[in-house]
C-alpha cells in the first residue's frame, strides 16, 4: 500500500501536468495556485503569476468586459460558470482562445474560485460568439436602463396623479363636510332628515379616509411617512380613535368593551398616527365581525412597552393566511364580501406606522370563524415612565370671539365655513382671491386668516408672504386650508409663513382648537 506521502506527491504531480490548465484564485481574481500546463500555454513562470496577477489581467479587453458583465456575476449568483470561450493573452501578446470552466468554493471562511482551461482552435467562431455576447450584453444593459427610467417616470406620474386626485376630491368634500357640521347644530323634527344627515356624514368621512389611504400607499412605498411626536397619554389617543370608529361599530350592532389602565401610559409618539393605528384595527374588527359581535380594546403596559390589543369574535384567519395578512392590498378570500369598499391597505398601513414608531405588531387567530387579535407594542421611551399626565392637546368648551377672514375661490367652501364659524360666535369675512384678501384685510383687520393655496392670480403662498410683511402681519394666525396634503405641501406652507396646515375637508374640531388656542 502506498504511503500517504507518495499519494500526496502523485496528486501534486497530476495537478501540475494535467491535460488542462488549472489555477485557483481568491474571490477578487488574484491567482494563488497555478499548474505547469497553464504556465506553459501562456508563457509565464508560476512565480510571475502567483499573488502578482489576477486572472482577468490575462484577458483581452473584450474578455474583461465579459468577465465584468457575465462571468463574475454568474460566479457570485450560481457559484459556477461552464463552457465560457475567451481569449487569454500570451506573454508575447498573441491571443490564445480557451474554453473555461469555473466553480466557487469556501475554505476556512475564505472564498476561492477554481478554474480549468482548455485551448480551442476554432478562433473565428469563438470571436463571433464573443461579439454576439457583447452585443447582447450591451442591448440588455440599454434595455435595463430604459426600463428603469420608465419605472421612475411611471412612479412620478403615479405620485402626481394621486396628489392631484386627492386635491380634486378634497375640494368638494370641504363644503360638504362643513354643511353637515352646520346641520348638526340645528334641530330637525323629521327623523328621515336626521337619518339622511348622519348617512352623509358617515359617507363623506369614508371618502376622506379613502383619499388619505391612497396617499399613504405612496408614502409607505417610498419610506416617507412623517411623524410629529409629542408626549401623549395613550388612553386619550385610544378614546379619540374609538369616537372616530364608533359609527361603523354601532352600524353592525357590535358590543365594544374597553379596558383602560388605572395609571396613564405615557409615551412619545405621533398622536394622530397612533390614533390612526387603533382606528384602523377597530374598523377592521367591525368590518370582519358578523353583526352583533363583540370587540375588545385594551390599553396597557408591559415593562418599557405600551401595549394595544384589539380582539374580536369575527371571521378569523386561517393559519396559512397569517403570514400575508400585513401585505399591501391583501384581502383574504373569506372577507371579500365584508371589505365594504376598502382598498386593502389598512393593515399594511398599520404595520408601517407601528414600525415607524419603533414598535411591532402581531396577529393571533385560532382559525376561520374563531375571531382574531392584533397586538401592538410601542416603546415608551426613557424618562416617560414617571410622567403623570399628558401634553396632548384636547378640545375646550370655552372660546374667544375672533375676526376670521376665509379666502377660497370655491364660494361654497368659503361661505359654508363662515356660516359654521359664526355659529360658534366668530366674526367672519370671505374673499375669493389673493388681491381681494389683501383689500379686505386692510378694512377688517383679521386676527386669523384661513387661506386656500390654489387661488387665481396670487396663490396662497404669495398672499401669506405679503401678509407677513405688513406691520401687524406677524401677529396674525395664518392657516392653510387646502386639498394639497402631501408632506412637501406642508413643508411649503411652513416655509411660506403659515402657522398651521389643514387638509380639506377640514377637521372642524381641530380648527376650533386652533382658534381657541388649544393647539400650540
């Protein structure tokens, strides 16, 4: 039997004088092992190659391009390349056509590439194939660039379309919601009129919610969700969400059971976005729970995390569907007839908002027909645990009479909002364009100006700038009320000198809080 030493020598000799050229490189192409056959074919000694040259240094210009665009990526992705025909440059400069096979392997946490070279004689055919490969590579690269540019253009057009659509829908919704608010201040004896008013209020709110969801799709995809954080009491935020979702819950005769902690759970978060999370979860539970079901909302604390739980007796979720429940546009088959016109982005939006706050969300269900539970965990943050109250602004009953100038080229929007503000005791004037606004302001001396952005002639930004330059301009509260509600629109309003940016249709409670000084 041969000794181990003789066996190793035989293996080494077989490597050195193999019928094909053999070499090994590091992942960047540096040659670390080469046999005599390859050295003889290319005219180099082994010591002139080892640790001194990369395998791609021995290629022609065309071969280097092919290495960069095909060979190296294939090795990276599939860890092997077979039957590649390339020219290897001899030391004297002539080209030697070779057929190459390569494989990538890992040894002691280091990546190596093993190559086998065979000289081929059909040079003309090889050059034609190489030229064809290069042409295809260039065409594919051009096609890729064209496709990427088309995607970018389509994405921009999509964002512009969604923003314009939202603006155009918000404009008529503004006066509609304001008129509904006026109706709510009046007493009607006819129950059908009262019912009709409530239907209008619910459906207008539903349309406004769909518009907001349309815009959030783009923000989620681009990572542009904007947070405006404050120190808030989670229970107060939850109760705001309950009030918003109450109509949908009551419409299906559900029982809502709320469990709040004895001690406030204080955290730093965006109260609007957290309320949106809870509202979406409650709406989801209301939609996917058969009539007269039960929904539980609980708020609590677990160590350094605030915990929100929404549980229901609804249609439940099958085990195989749980992993996809938070995917955008996901609507599970059993719930299609209960979606009630939703876009299928509610839970995806919830997940994005929770994660944007540094938290996480999980869902549990025993299966179809057995209800489900969504649990949200949000970090409380260092230094918040000892807080005993909330800095979140809430509405107050009292108010100070103000002189309010409303500027909107939509006469219905301006007149209906003026009517509503006068019901709250404010003195109002209206204007339909920027020039008229400046003239009325000279006479009326408003304390607050509610200003649309898309005005004829001078736009809202220009009017705001002119107002601020007046002697009393800095003391006037400027409120942008507009259908343009993207983050960039809000930033533009701040830059132009507005104190507040409100989206149409106006949240009248928020506007009233601004006028009463309840919003800093």
